[in-house]
């Protein structure tokens, strides 16, 4: 009997320790699960907090934009749900103002074109009048020898172009092309060098050669300076003047040259 009691006591002790060990293990596992869940919740909170800050910044930007539109564009308190209609109205007004501006710009463009045509016409008339005055009021001097070229000579030139218009014959007088840098004066320095002056105020020193000079027959003068100048002036002594011409692009310069 005594032995049975001892055995029962030992069995109870073993059973108690077994239950205690199992309960401790379960508690540790539960604690681990709670800790993991807490970490996950903390990460989720951190992520949501960051998204909230980002959304808040966007909303703040839109609020500022709406306030700016209200203060500087619409200039009165409006209901947000009506913003679509307000924008359509503003667009209509803007399109109307833009259309009026385009119409005015087109009218100004036509006016500028008319003024340019008038300016070209007047410039052509002035050029022709100057040519006539210089030709018939002032007297020219013809060189008897090549040495007589020494000194400064003024050039009075007109612009001529060929035309394919069947109603106009061959070469026609036109205004000098705008911005064209024409020869205005040649100063013959010695027997081989000259200073050529242009209409835009610049000048260039170059070599010149008089080919087949004759006091009463056509000849030519070549003006050269490396890659900067290469002109051949056709010269024709006639009626007390030296008539000259040279080709440029699609036309010709034609006129007379007189010594100062």
C-alpha cells in the first residue's frame, strides 16, 4: 500500500511538470505571434503615415492652386462643383480675345506689306531720279590713259533683272535688293591697287587690272582680293561718261562712273 502511494505521487509529479512545460511553450509561442503581429502593425502604420503625408502635400498644393485661381482669375467665392463651367466660360472668353488678336495681327501684316511695297516703289523712283540728275546735270571725265584712273571715282548704279514675262521685254529695271552691299566708290591708289567702298560703309583694299584699255571702245576692269572680292566691271566710254555694269546673283548692276 505504501509502495502504491509513492508510485502515485511520482506519477502526479511527472504529470504536473509535463503540463507546466507544455503551457510555458504555448505561452512563448503566443507571445512570439503577438510580437510579430505588433511589428507588422507598426510597419503598416509607418507606411500609411507616409502615404498620408504625401496625400496631404498634394491636397495642400491643390488647395493653394484653387485659392490662387479664386483670388487672381475668378475673383469671387465659387462652389467647387461649378469649376468645370467656370473654366469653359474662361476658355470661351480667351478664344474670343485670341481670335480678335489674330485678326488685328493679320490686318497689321497686310499694312506692313503695303508699306513695304510703297517703300520699294519710292526707293526705285529716288534711285532713278538720282541717276538722271547725276547723268545730265554733272559733267563726266573720260580717262585718256590708264594713268588717268588715279584718284576716286563715284559709281551711280541701277539694278536690272531678266524676266520671263511675255508682256515685258527681256531686262527690266527693279529696285536695288534690300540689304544688298553695292559698290559706291573706287579709289585707284596706284597702277595695281585700289580701295573699294560699299553702300553699307565698309571698304576693302584689292588689286585691279585694266584689260584692253581704249579711250573710245569697251574694255573691262577686274577687282580681286583672295576669297573676299572677285568682280569684273564691263566699261563702255560713251557720250562723255564711263558706263559700267557687272553681274551679281540673278541680276545686273548698271550705271556710270565719274571722277570726284
